[in-house]
């Protein structure tokens, strides 16, 4: 007796609400269910083609929007990026590029035509060299801490600036307690941070449903779950709680498909890890607590800062929009394929000299 | 929007309490320790005459009357009655003799110069940190250091355009700096208003005391604002306020008028092509200078605090591009942090080659080992405060801590030493206050103001004196006569001796003597009024559907009821008022009853009445100052009626009464709009919203009830249509008969004498659209103006009402209504884009 739904059911209520400016949550990392894991050797210089697509779909027309992007790889001694391209649809009415306070290439854009969908796609070709890291040869962590308090040059100063709280990372006594066992007396800082990285890897479960961009660090610590961004923040918080400089690195990780399956385009995710200041000689060393390793040629750095908030890939403020839906697709394709790997991932761990992974007293 | 945000803008009064009043012998401003009147008070007291309660009471009443008349108010956060408290002003001014002021002035100018220079270094080369003269923590641990502003040098290297210092006089008679206000100091406008009132109430003392004038200071501020514009030719200057809920909103409006600049909220501005524009109904107007009353972090949700709804997205980018100057420069709040204070004497020697002239209250920054050790040992005699103003947090009085709390505090300081400072407790001087019919000494803090000019800083000869009404600890109450004081800086006696005494001219200028700024209606206001109209009309239509359904549910036995429920449920599901999955209600009345209650009260549902009334309320909050009190009260009443009642008050009859009441209150709203608003552009947009929504709702009702389906002659549907469109009475007056299709449709669609008929609504739309301003377009494209495009859509809709057989034939009706379901939302979009959000708009 009641007729079926007319196809234009929503037409009657689809009128926009009073548009208010809304800050878009920045890109979530990562959206995959599994931790971005790698199984490729990272010890050879590799050239990549990276495609990173961010798409917002809105429940209602967005009339004007402003965005800040961190999508172009920053200058880095081990990394060269040629001719990065950013495609934005609808086309921005104004755009500006500059380097932010931390030296990361940053873009600003204004979109002024009403739209229901926004696509931002970056395409990059990056060549990454593997680092040479000798964790055992780094100075004792206490020494690094002491030096940080009396900076003598710009590198020291940049490091000293990374000791303090930031919006998303507050160094609490709880974090200090968690970090302590890794920082035994006179232990080389590299070895101590590697140990901390390994403990985070073992103690915490990767769970894409457990946290969001706004989950506080204390909650991550309590529930022992999170995603790479949380683990990076955790490592940073632990180091800062001890008075050691640490920074957040956002980027991409090369992943390999399961044995016998083709590479899936767009199945990768953006990744995040942290870097620890290991004294003037060793400089900053990158650690990935999600994968229990130091970063190698499988890691492409985009930007670094105090935490995620400094370097989120895409953020914005929209006028209108009602609700929105976010999709992110990342594709990291090695262009110069290497011969089949003859080392296993486990062996890579042995960058850490055996003496340094001895059980913590 | 523009909700009160307590974390923004430290309270003008609350912080007086944090200075830790107590201890030490007290210095009184009026009398010496021996009980005799200080020399500079003598002519004042002489001119004042006898301080008899009756005479003073009369003067006080006169002061209150002037304040009321000028609408001087002060809002208190978190207080439901807090909106627009009368401004507390004491009758007796604070007097400062000329020679004393000269010394203070020189110290203030030096301090302003120093802090501005430090800001230039922190946001530029950072040599102070590089050279180790100040610890890195002072910069990097302070949330007030805005990295996104680093490297942006403001016009002329001026970071502090208007700067304030809080002073207190210690028992030794010297003035000490308690704190600096470097981002957007408040109170200068209140000081000016205090002067306007007191100079009228105490004309003789004001004349005889030869008081220095405040107005030249504001002239200088105005000149500075014009001078710092990146674009020199007739710059547009605006004062950016957080909105009417802010504590000192009165002052924002007052200063804007006094300085002759436009008062705007964040929603009035937009960034286009990396430059700031003011959105007006006639288009985008470039903005060159922003005098802001928002704290640093709230100014740009894109690059600063993302959760700020008060700022302007892209403002930092415009600053970076150098197209706009913000006063004070974004990021200058860092100089309010207590952490910097202990370093100022050293920095003054190094940077200016001089000794710091005005001493600061003693502060220990716990980031240094020796100072931390001192602080933890002497906790009981100190006040512990956050080192960085952006951290927030209350001062802690060490003396008041229990043993355990003290240990916990020491632990917190050890863990994050650089986050804490300790400050010695200070003895504040007292000044006479007229209270309880007599002069009583009350502690005071003096806020003084400086402005950057082409020749360096100048100080305002005066200030805002803030008082406690209690003699003991500084708890400031504004319910009584205390609160604030006018501050008189006296002309020098030396001059007096040489030149014949020239009485100062009459009272100082008040705002009403200044020509008000003519400005277009801001887009934000038109936007809010437009949506207020739309939501009100939408709620009205919803209430009628819900009431029609509910009454039939209650009275299920009346003949014809069951047949009438069918088109009603169909409509309600079609328009999203009821969920689509709802069972056939004739079988399951209790499910329908439940769904009706949800549709009424569950504001989480997309199209519930409660949700729409919330949106109505939100739209009206943005324009509250433009709505009459009655109108506002009606909206509050609507909000109350849309809140879910307790389970015991959900009987059928109670619900029906509630729905009747809602219909009545919504009708009262229409009436008040018509009688209490002037027919300016604001009202026009409100009415546009109403008519547009009314037309949309009518089209939905006609389509949703199924009347467009071929051959539908159902009498029940026609009855429902008459009821929903509030036209039953009109119909009966004319026809005295049961509902006939052609007659009902004529009444609803084409009868120009029925104000609710579609033809009437469209005619009103056409009239409004014709009257809208049209922003200039390139020659030859005038027809492309959004108002003309919208008008075209309305005209073709009116044309389609002349379709033959419209009133008889289902398909003909559908052919008219279906295009309307598309073109009416399109008209709305055209208006939104052209007049409110200014999408596509090319900056002039």
C-alpha cells in the first residue's frame, strides 16, 4: 500500500545547512588494516616512483577551502627527488610553495569553486641511498643529553629544539618509566634507542582500529595498541622524557606483496617513524618501532618536525561540506628492481651488534 | 559560532588575584605614613569639596547613568547572567604627579623598545639563542612561539603596535612591572570611557587638576595603523573581535568606533589570492590592517589552532605574503611569558646598552639549576606560575599548600623545570575608593598603554586602574562600586608656576561625537539571517506534518483518519522526517508513536525537529545583537520546547499540546520578524530565506503526498494538503465544500491572494532578488550576475504555473513541480556563493 522510495528521496533534505568553517582532520595514517611491513632488503640505493592520492568526498558542496600540504620530499643527504608533481582537482585559484620552519617543502592552496570532491595527488621519483649506521659506535646517552644542554653549533641547536613538549607529544613521568630499562648506564645512545624501538615493537600491538589522529599518547601507552604514528610519538615521548632530542618523520615505506602475488597498486600507506639525535658525529638516526629496525633505503622521508601536527600530509579548512569521507591511496613502486634478495629481514636486524641487544638488566 | 572561549584573552580582572597580595608595609596613594594628604591630592580634594555621602551618592548615580546610557558593559565567562554586566567604575580617580609619570613613561618606552627588539630576533635571526644569551628552552619549550610565523618581518619591524604593562607600587614607593600584555592588550577603551564619565561627573576637580588628555594617544594609534598598511592608498583597517560573547566585547565595538575602523568577526573575513578580504553584500573589499583582539593561536585554524572557529583560514599565509599587517604581530604573545623576565636586565644592557629602568617583580625561572634549587627550598614564600603564558594554569601560593601537595609540586617542578617560574609575593599600594558611603583604601594594579609611532613608542598619559573591593586579599567583585578607576596624570607644576593657570577645557570626547563608520551589511550577518529564516520555515513545516500524524494517531476512530494517515506517512518518509524502514503504521501504531517522538526530539537524526531548531538557534546566535529581545526570547522558548520531556510527560495528550505550542511559538516568531525588524537588507535576507524554504516545503508536500500521480483524486490527500499548508480555513471560507482537486490546487499554487500559495511565494522571491545589490561585473556580463540568474529561475517557475491543465492533471503538475525541486536549491546556492561565501569571486 505504501509506494516504494522515490529515487530522489534525499532531494527534500539535501539543502545545505548554514555553512561554517570546519577544520578537516588531516590525513589519517595508515588506513590499511595491517602494519606496513617490509621484506625487501634496504641496503642498496633504490629509485622509486611514488604516487600518493588523497580524496575527500563531501556530503554537501564545499564553496571555499584552504589547504596546507606536506607532500614533497624534503632535502636530505641520502635522498634525491626529481620533478615532484602535485595535481589538485578542482584546480586551486591560488597556490604558494615555501619551506616551513623545519625546512620541509610546504604548499598552500585555495580552492574557490564549489565542489563535492577534492583530489590531491602527488607523483614523485625519489632515489634513496642506504645509511651507514654503527649503533655501537654512538656516544653514551648521558653524554648526548649533557651536550644538548650546551649547544655549540646550529646542528646542536636544532637538536636542542627537539627536547621539549609539542602539541601531540607530552613527555610524562610514565613515558620516562617505560623508557628507563633501555637506558642503562653509559649505554651507547644508538643501542639504547634500538632497544627501546624493539620493546615498543614487542610490547605494542598494531591495531588500526584502536586509535585515531587525536588519541592521546597516555591512552596508547595504557592500551598498548596503536598505529605507526602512535609508535613514533611514543618513541619521541620516551626520549624527550629522558631529556634527549627526538623528531617525527613522515614518509613512505616500500612494501612487498605476499609471495606469488602481484604488487597491488595503491595498497601501500604513508608511514611514520622517529629519529633520535645521536651526537654530532652520528647525527640523527631514524628508527621504525612499527617494524623493529632502523630506516634504510626502503624508507622515503617526506618531512620532519616535532610531531605529526607539524608535518601532516594534507590539512585544510573547508566552508560547507556537511560531512566528509576520506580515502588515501599510496603506491610505492621501485623503478630499478634489484636482484632477488638473498638476505632475510631477520639478518637486517644484525645491524645491531649482538652485544647491544643483550637482555637489559 | 563565536562561542565564549575562556582560554582566549586572560581576564581583565581575574589576574589581579594572581599577584599574591600580602605582606610588607603598605603604601597609600593619597596619604603618607603620617596620615597627611600627599601634595598632588590637595587640589583634587579642594575642588571635590566636602565628601558628604549624599553629594557623593548623587555623583555616583550620575556616573552609573552615563555608563548605562553609553552601554558600557563587561561580560563574565561561565555566568549565565554574565552577558553585559554594567562596567564597574569607582568615583575617585587615581592621581599620579607629572614628575613621577615622567620616570614611569621613560621606563615603559624603554621596555616596549626592548621587547619589540627581542621579538625581532626570535622571529628572525635568533642570535640570542644561538649565542647562548638566553637558553633554547625559552624559545622552544614555549607553546607561544609560533614557528609558522618565523621569518615573517612585519612592516617597519614593528611587532608591538599597542602594548600594555601592569604596574604595582611596592611599599618603598617604587613602581614595579607585574606583567606584559603583548598580543592584544585590553582595557584602553575602558580607560577612555572611564575618562569620559569621570570628567563629566567631577568637572571641577578635573578642571583644577590639569589632567593630561587621552585623545592624542588614540589619534597616534590610528595614524600608526594607517602607516603600517602594506598598501598605503586609503587602507582599510579592521578590528577583529572574537564576538559578542567575549569578555570585553563592548570595548571592541567602542574602540572600533572611536578609531573609525570596521568591527569584524572571523567569519566576516576571507583569504583570497593570499590576501585578506571583507565579505560584504556588494562584494569583497580588500583589508590592509587587522587590529586583533584574538589571541595568537586563535587567529588562523589552518596554520595555528585547528579547533579555532574564531579566526580566518589562511591569515598566516597572507601575513607571509606580506599583503596584510596584523597588530600586534602574530606570535608576539611569547613576550608575555614569565620565563623571559629574569633575563630582561641583561638583555637590556646587551641590546640597548642601558640599564633596565623599570624594575620587574622578582621572578625565578626553574629552567636554571640554581634558581630551581632556590625555589624548591623557599616554596612557602613564593607564588608558583606557569613559565609560558600559552600553557595556561592557575598560580599556586606556596604558603597555602599542605605538606603532601608541596612535595608533589616539587616533584612536578623537577620533572619539567622549564615549565615553571616562581614569583615573590608583592605588596600592592592602596588608593581611596568610594565605598559604603566613605573613602576606603583598596589595593590597586595599574595597567598602562603604549603605542608605536613613527618616532618610537609613546605612552598613554593615563591608564586603567583596577581595584579590589576588599582590603585584604585581592578578590575582585564587580557587583559593587569598586572595580576600575580613571587614572589622572597631572600636568607639571613647573609649568603651572610660570604660565597662568589654564583650566583644562571641558570633558573629553565621547564616542557619540565621532562620526560612525558607514559600512555595508557584512555577509556573515546576511548569511545567518537567511538561514534563520530557512530553519524557522522548515521547522514550521515539520511541526505541521508531525502534528497531523500525531493527532490522527490519537484519534484513530474518526471516519477517514486511516485513509489520511497513508499520504501523511508517505510524505514523512519521503522527506526524511520518519525513517524509511518504518513498518506500515496502520499495523503497528506503537512503532509509529516511537518514530514520531524520535522525529521530534532526537537531534542526532538528520532531519529531526530538534536538530533543525538547534540549527535555527545557532544561526540566530551569530546575529543576536540584531534581534529584538522578544525575538530572542521566542527563539529560546522554541529551543526549550524542542527538548525531550521526561518519560512521564510523553502521554498522547501532552505530546499534542507540545506540538500545538510549537506551532504557536513558530507563528509568533514570524509575527515578531514582521513587526520588530526594520526593512533593511538584513530583513530582506531573512524573508528571502523564509520564502525560499516555504516554496521548497510546499513543493515537497505536494510531491511527497503523491498528488502528482496520474488521476489521483483522493479526498483524504487533499484534506491533508490543506491542513499542512495551513489553508483549511481559507478553503472553507471560499468553498464550503469537501476538498475538490482543482479548487485545492488553485488555492495552494496559483491564488495570489493566499500568501502561502506558491505564486505568492515566488512573487516575493522575485521582488527580493530584484532589490539585492549587484556586485560590479565586467560589461556585457551583467546578465550573468547571480541575482539575475536566480531571478531567471524564479521567473521560469512562475511561467510554469501557467501550464494548462495544471490543476486537473497529475502529469502536468509533476512537470511543473519537478523542475522546481531542482531550481529552488539552485537559487539558494547562487545566493550563498554570491553573497555569503563569495565562491568564484574575483578580488577587486
